[in-house]
């Protein structure tokens, strides 16, 4: 029980990190496009 809970928590953490990285990349890409258009 404790072991599976640990694995579940680890899976959730890595999934959240992946989602955050993806969102951050999209935001960074939008910011880059916007700064190029302003120039």
C-alpha cells in the first residue's frame, strides 16, 4: 500500500512537471513571437 502510494505520487509529480514544461514552452514561444513582431 505504502509502496504503491509512493509510486503514484511520483507519477503525479512527473506528469505535473511535464505539463508545466509544455505550458512554459508554449508561453515562451508566444512571448518570442510577440517580441519579434514588436520589432
